[in-house]
C-alpha cells in the first residue's frame, strides 16, 4: 500500500463515510481525520518496522541471553534502534500532512464540492483567490 498514492483513497473513503452518516457533516470530518492520520502514521510505522528489521542478530541474541522482558527489550534495544527513523520520518510526515490537509479539507468530487472549516480549506481558498498575504499569514 505504500506505493499507492494516498489521494487515490480519498474518493472512496469520503463517499463511504458520507454514506454511513447521510445528511451530517460527521462523515466528512471522520474521513478527514482517518486520511490525515493515515498519511502521517503510515510513513512512521514503516520506518520503525525497517529499523527493527535492521537490528543486528548479535544484539537480538544478547537481549535473549539476558532474558530481557518485552518492555525492557523495547526500551534498551528497539526504541534506540528506531529513534532516528522515527524522528526523520515524523518530520517528513508532518510536511506531507500539511500538503494533505489542503487536499482533504477542500476538494471536489464530480459536481459536488466538499469543504470543511479549517486551515486547509482557508489555504485552498486563499490560493484560488491569489491572496498571497493570507497564504503567508496562515503559514
């Protein structure tokens, strides 16, 4: 799923959640939360998994020989091994989240226009109007 652009999920998730809550804005709000969380957490999850996969066998064997509990193993072996990837990918995920925030809060699907009140829709409206002062103030 990492190679599939997240914007391709947007129509399906939005239509599904709006159909679950007809006539209410909660479906659109839930779609925004789910998609924004997915856009940010997916990258960090895969980076942490990759970091865990790259732990040398010797260190894993040492942790087993020391009979570390799962909690102690996490704090002394796995978290330090994954910290760099988590920090780097959290920076990348937040940057991607800013891009995706504009997409999810203000988009058109067919003839229907969906807008949620928030910073993303404000940025989209300001960009459409060419109001660069408002864009700079929002950022």
